[in-house]
């Protein structure tokens, strides 16, 4: 496996960057990457030419248009169209160029808003989606189904994994586009630096979320590439969750912010709880290693060194 060429689509993002680092650290030497300026994944012909020319044996689809509740709410057309184009081009070209194995990364938002907790893989398409990010979810569900279709119709080893909420080095800290953990980290850090008496947080603080450090996700991706060949989706998570209030309090503790937390209940909460069942992947022999506190401490150090120091 390690001697085969592997294309990591989206290597500049949070997930793709971590996957590339993990592969290199574990003996994969033939790693192919392309920036957006080198290869626009939304354009089918350049993608097809790239696959025909480079002929990667393995592919990780970590490229996507992503964002938090606000971005998903504000730009549903972009989230639906861009993601459909990216994944369709990559999956179709992988098939046409004879790729041996493809790993498509979905998202925990594919599951119904009121799915049983923890959420088993069998919950897919059993109820309505969370409206605030249904465009992104629908695109990801289409990607899953396309991989399964290539398996059933053409026998291709195209697998799909559903990560929980991710964070870590390389995250997006733009308050207009970021997910909850990096957004809160930045807001609390800036409140501390400015000496502000309070930090205002969207929603009630009661929704529960699961957070997985991106290093654990990358290790899980490599694990699945090496050991998992089923077209059935598989969850990747840590099996534990916290409330948004608890997350914010932990961030305050790590960052050293002493002010108050105020919750703006006029803003949406999103899904009330989203905890993945990880029984399936743990039964195969994988489990996460980075605790939430350790992961946030690592992420905060990276933020100080790579965002604050360069701003």
C-alpha cells in the first residue's frame, strides 16, 4: 500500500493537510497534491486530464466548500453546487483512470436532525436534515451514494467515512466562515487581549457536540485505506460530547479569559445533539488518542504562532 501513489484532494485544508502529514510520517512517499490555482476541482476536463496523466492508485477526497452555521445558511447554492462539482469530478475521474481505492470524506451533518444518539451509520436517510446546513449535507449524501453506485455497478473499491466535528492546526479562524470551536477560540482570545468584560455566543449553549482532533482523523483515514473495503459508510469520532457552554468554559480556562459568557438566544442552536456511534470503527481496532483539552491546547499554540503572530 505505502509504495502506491496517492492523491490527496484538498491538501491545503484542515483535513487534507493533516492527512498528508500523517501519510508522510507513516512511510507514504508518493503523495500527489495540487493547489486550486494548479487544478480547479470544480472543472471536469482539467480534473480528468490530471488523473489520466498522473494515474494515482489511491485517492482521498478531502476537498470541499465548508463553513459553520452562518456560512451554510447564507450560501446554500455555493455549498450545494461547489461540493457536487468537486466530488463528482474526482469520483468519476478516479473510476475512469482506474484508481484502485478511493476514500470519500463526508460529514456527520448527513444524519437526520433528530437521529438517535449516539448516531449509528444506519440512521442515514431516516428523517429530515438540520435546515441550517442541509445543502452541504445533501451534497455529501450524493457523494456517498455515488461511491456506493460505483461499487455496486462496477465493483470499485470506493469507501466513505463520516467524521464528526473536527478542529486542530490549520483550522479556519475567520468568524464569518469558521466552525464553532475555532470561532469561539478566536472570540475568547480577542476578548482577553482587549480586556472585554464579556463574550457573546450564538444560541443557548445547550446543544451538545463531539469534537475530534484532526490528527486523530488523519490516522483514522490511513487506517481505513489500509484495512476497510466495504461500501457501507463508517463513522469517525471519539464517542464523547460536551455542551457548547462547557466547550466555551474549557476554552476560557485554557486561554486564560476571566470575563463573562453571554448567550444570544435569538440566534439558532442548530442540531440539539450530534454524537456519533463509533462502535464500528473501534471494533476494527482504531480509537482516538488526543483528548479534548490536549487538542485545544495544541490548537491554541498553533493559533498564537501562525495566526496572531502573523497578523
